[in-house]
């Protein structure tokens, strides 16, 4: 397994994130040594979604208004329908996401997570996997929708759904590790 010791990863969410799409990738990142932080436009707690009903509340580690993208080396965008649909309507959340692409930092997005990437105008020309209902949105944004369990395109790794999490986690950790190695040699 790759060593991500000390790699600072922002997990951008608000209420309605698909719980397993935050919890399982975060566990994999933490086990690889990364320092993960839940970043949110909410100040104290965010509530997950468990497939068909509300899930658990998690603490917000860093309110979005009190941080900068420069404080992180990578970004994780969990899905869930409510979460990215809300985030893409918050200009500060969209600019936070965009800044990772501008700085060529690695980004991992699963399920509906690419909605925020579309809003940040960073989907064009990319191959992106997502929940099938985003296929037309991604194509309209100039991306090629991929029906694969994980897709790496430059500094972006994406996946379709919770069943893809094992493959997504492996690809995310490889991408985050590889970008760190490139940054050290730049």
C-alpha cells in the first residue's frame, strides 16, 4: 500500500452525502497515513445519507469559511444526490473545488460528486465515471462519461457508485501518492 503519511486531504461535503462514499474512502486514506479533514459550508456537523434514509452525523473538522485550498494537497468529493446538488450552488464551495484543478492537485470524486466538478467548469475534455444519471450532464459539460468502476484522467480519479469503492480507493491512493512524488521532484 502507498504511503500517504501526512498528506492533507480535504473531504468537501454538506448534509446528504452518501455516507459510505465518505466513510470508506476516508478509512482507506487514514490507513495509508493521510490526514483527512471534513470541510463543509456548515460549521459544526453534517448528516449523511444511507442509501434510502438519513444516516449518521459527523463532525465538521474545518468550516469552509475558515480554510483555504492551499491548506490541502488533495480533495475527495463524495456523492449522494443532495450533497453535490447543494454544494454546486455555493460559490465558495465551487471555487474551492476549482482551485484544486487550477493547482493541478489530485481530486477524487464518486457517484454524484462530479456535479461540483461540472459547476467548477473542470469537466471539459476529461474521462469521468459517475452515477449513470450524470451521463448527460457530463457530456453537456464536454466530458466523456465512462461506465467503469474507476477512471483516472490526469489528476482526477472518479467512480460510479458504492459498489466501486474498493477499486476507487486503490486508484485514489495511487493517484494521491503519485502526485505527491511528482511534487517532490518538480
